[in-house]
C-alpha cells in the first residue's frame, strides 16, 4: 500500500504538504545561493533515506545550492547536492524526491480484486444458463432485438433484462455475503467459489430470478447496467 505520511525532523507530512515544503525551500533562495543550515538539515534527513544520494552524503558534509537547470528547453529552478571532494553538482529533482518518499504502487486493492474475481466466478457459474438460452436461436435466419424488434445484423449479445450486477447485489444482500470477502480461487483467467454450496445457491438463485434478452452490440453497450423494464424475446 502506498505510504500516506512521512516524518522529517519530527514533522509529519502527507504527499501534498511535503511537495509544498520542498517547493518553499527552493523558492526561498536566489539562484546561486547555498542553502542555509535549517533547510540543509531538512534536505539531508530526506536524502539519507534514498540510496543514490546517501552514498554521496557518506563521503562528507553535504552542501546544497539553488540553481537553474534546463530540461527539454525549459528552465527549472531546483537544488543540487555539491559533492564534498570533487565539487560535482548532483541534481536533486523534486519529482525524484517525492516519488522516493511516497512511492507509487501498482498493486491492486485486495478487496477490489476479490470483488472482480467473485464476479468472474459468478459469471462462470451461470454460463450454462446463458448457453441454454442461446441455443433457442440456433438455426434462426433472422434474430430480432428484444428492445426494438429490429433485425440484428451481425453477432448478437445475450443480455440480462434486469442487470446482472443488480442480481448479484440482491443475492449478496439476501444471503449476507460480501463480494470483497467471498472466498474465491483463481487459476489464470478462471475463478470459482471455494464453497460448492455457495456456488450451487447462486446457480439456483440466478435460474429463478434472471431473464435474458438479445441485443446487438451497440444496444448492449449503451444499456450498461440500467434497467428499462421487462421485454419479450423476438425470435423469427
């Protein structure tokens, strides 16, 4: 999980406040001036936690200077770390510092991931019901939209009249389940409930409550999870 707060010299900062503090230090000095002791201590406390800068700090007493650097044609005011022995200037960019102190994370939220996996498992459980409904259209030369009655040109979609996600929510509410905590096992793109009894209960509930319809791709996309009332199948 991404870090929310850091403490520097006894003061706690969130990401926004930390970025503002860094910008305040930079803006308080004219270009070419050396950073004062108090602000130097603030910067040093930070850089000691970042390996690439900590190696330089271990060589001796650091000196920081405010300079202008040009990046892709744009002048940026910032801080350089002047190396103790050679006097080489190491650019200390704000973005590098902020990302190091508040590292971004690409890890998915476990609760949201479990919800996605549970929904995938639930779609898999009721897939035989979808296929059974689809067989009603086998061999039909013309398939008409359940919403408009117009012929569907190209592939058709099997859609829930009352949205699938709403059926899921009602089943969870009636049974006292939570999609974010339902035990699920996944292998590759395939997921299933750990509980066979729970899977059977969802299969039966869906069989009793669900109603299917056929739509063309654009109708299905625009409908989304909205409910427009019951409709009749149009099969000719």
